[in-house]
C-alpha cells in the first residue's frame, strides 16, 4: 500500500512516544491494512474491488483515508503508566495527518513497523481526520489540496455510472483487537487493521447497494453510510497477511 507524500515505507513524519522505556524493553509491531475479509462481498483481482449485493454493483477504483494519532493501547506497566484518561500511551504513533491509499486486492498490505514497549495490547486507536487549511494541517492541505475538508474519498462506478464519494467524517475510533497481542522483548507481532469497504454502501435491509453519490454531504444516504464506515473497522493478529484473524 502506498502512503502518499512519503517515500515507500520511510516514515519521516512518524514519531513514537515511548516514555521512559529503554531499548531493552521494546518489541516490534508491524501494522497492515486490508479492505476485505474472507467472507466479504467483493470479487476481482489485485487493484480491483467489485462489490455486488442484490442487483446492484459498485466497482471501486480508488479509496483513500486521512488518518492521524494511531496507537496501540493496553494494560499499563511500570514503564508505561496510565495517562489522565486511564489509557497507556507509550505505544502512540503520531502519523499525521497522512493520506493512505487503501489496497483493493485480497489479503493485507504492510503500512509500517514500529518499536513499542513490551506488554499486552488489546485495542488500536486512531482518528479519521478532516484536514483544514486554518490549523496545523496547512502543509498537508498544500500538498493535497483536493483533500481540504475531506477525510475520505472513494472513486468508482455504481451500476455502470461513475461517481465520486467524499466525506468530512471526523471520528476517533477505538477498535478492540479480536484477541490481545503480546509484544515480547525483540519479538515481532503482525497486526492487521481491516477497513471493510465492501459494507459501506449496503442499504438498510442489506438487499442491495445505495448510490454512493447520494451519500455525499447533504445526501439522503449520508448518515447511513457514515454510520457503516464507523462500524467497518476490525483489528487482529494476522501473521500470514491473509486479511483474517489467525
């Protein structure tokens, strides 16, 4: 998966807050992203996402999210205590805002790896972010002017008619891992964040798909699709990168 405005997996903007942890207290977490699970509604090969439901079909050509403040969270330890909100933040990843082009093929694709304090982690937190030119996002908006005021963009066709779907959704997601992951000294853990795009545009009773162009700002399906986007995130250990929990 490509991370725009970054060179391959070089994350010059990445900062890892590790508190007082020493190098001897660290393990490695590799984060991947997938857009369809093994029981998804999608067909098609790499670079193509075709979603069929009832008599409707959506072909996805591109989907991108603006994210920031990605971190793992778990039980506090002596070297990684709770913050004022009762969270352990030593494994917080400051990424943003960064624009992610999501993979459309099967399986999971790596995003980055990072050293985190040893311990048990049971959830991943991040913010879907709507950048504006009036705050600290000015440099991001200068690099990506099409995403000013937009956190999500999807390009494709609905029953053969081209569409552009955009959203200004701003949401903090707290995604519980299917099972806690244990990070050991010098160990490596692979975690997949599943963004199930195949479910975003299902209609209320699941019998078909809504027109994504009618889910844009002010459209009749805006609230439905935003709710389904919020509910589309899953996270789990995924050692074989198949987009499913091990």
